[in-house]
């Protein structure tokens, strides 16, 4: 079968097979952990981004002295420093993730068909999203004759990654809130718990003395908004940056040591390249959650959370005018959300049931 597929199913394999799987998993995901010479963690932990300054951490200062949004810097990844290891909250079950590195669009689609992944079922609430990890987009994606097929292939590839990245943030947020509740109840945090909070704050550029600012930063990005920005910034996954550098969101970098691509039209600009698509998604979310230009986004999101409203990417798009120098950028995002019914995917959830993986195993073995 074309391409590279790896599936780690739940099972009753013996100790030897379990050891083989463990070794294989370690080798496989080690390549996703860090980008060569980038200093950016592209694995399960957060990107190793330096904390922002105290004014940004407190989220009280305007984005610029003139009061206008910061434009170019808003798209860049922050300057990178030494990697700070953020302790894992859970032990991710990689056996429940299928890694797909498609050699062609046909191979990508056959993988989706094999695992019975239909976008229409997800939209209608009849199916959850499989935990499929597409490492890169096929080079022939733009050769599909049907525009609708091209759109479906792109959304089906990126949607699981957005949900996986949001799930990681949700797990960290849940643990963070539990520790804050414990402290507010008058209990003393254990040394490991306090160290975890300190490192989380360092990753998000917020001191532990300002838990409200940290709560505003450690939160998810609406699915419809992430998809719309990936669409407009990558040209539905057909741009050179997306195909050669797994760059879905056009994030710029200023570090000479980092992996980057240079636009043919502007040699002074460097677009951050990533080891795989998931690293790009994680970096994009971290950018929205930390950069001063998106303070309004975080405050509006926090207000919705306080009201217990469902996060709406269409509404929150209003706070992202600073993301790009494209005219009417917010209108373009909202137009994509509306024209492609991306709001229907806000309720999409990852498949956590064992039955899904049982179906995969039955398919693979022909039973």
C-alpha cells in the first residue's frame, strides 16, 4: 500500500510484542519532538518559547504605543531560548493514534476510507473524529479535479490535529485549575505541583502570582477559527510553505538557526518550517495564547468561558485583524467559516472508544 501507515491498536499481545511496540513508539515519536536546530519543541510538550515581558504577561498594556495592533510581529513565532521541559500530565496512549504519512492524495483518501472517516458523518453528529495523525500533506493535493474533494481532503487531514492539540491544552488547563482550586482552599501545593505551575507559567509568559492571566492564556482555540486560518494561510494546503515546510499558518521567524522558508517575492521574510503538521498547529495555538497582539482574543474568549458559552470562531475572528496584512482579513476568515460550514465542526470530538480501534483491527486482519 502506498505511503507509510502505522497503527498501534489496543490488544492482548504478549510481553515481547509489547516491548517491540514500545521501542518502535519511542523511535517514531522522538523524531516529532524537536526540529533540527530550531530550539522549538515539536512534540507532545509545548513549544519552547521564551516568556514574554512582564507587561505582556499582565495583559494591561496596548499592543503598541500608538494603540494600533502590532502587525508583522503578530505572525512570528517568539524568539526561542533553552528548552524547558514541561512535565507530562498524562501518559498519552499512542496505541490509539494512527500515524499517516501519505505518498499521494489517493493514498491519503484510501487511509480515510479504510478507517471509515467521513466528514459528513462528523458534521451531522453521527460519528466522532478518529485520532489520525497526518504528518504532511501530499504534494498532488492541488491536482484533484474536484474542488469539493480537495476541501474535504484538507479538512479531514487538519481537523484531527486541531482536536488533538486542543485536547492537550484542555488537559493542562484542567490540571492547572485543580491546583489553583487546591491553593485557594488553603492547602499547600506539593513541591512537584508548584514546580509544574512554575514551568507552565514560564511557557506561557505569566508569573505564578497572576493566575487570572494564566487562565486566559491556557485555553483552546475554536475549531472553526483554526481551520479557517489554516485555509487562508496555506491556500487549502497547496502553498509551497505548507507542502515543503508543513507551515499551515504563515508564522514568521527571525532566528537564523531555525528552520525556515524564504518567500520568492520577499527575501527578507522567513516563514517558520516545522517537522510535521502537528508542530505547526501547536505553535499557532501557542502564538494566539501568548502574543500581545491577541490580547483582545484572549479576553473575549475568557468572557465567553465565564458565561459558559460555546466558543465561536466566527465571533472571535474579530480579534485577529493583526494576524495578517491582508485587506479585510477578518471578513475573509468569516467568509470561509460561513461558506464551508465550519461552525458545524465546533462540536466535533475525538473518538475515544475502544470499538473504533477494534474495527480497525478487524479491517487490518480481514476478520
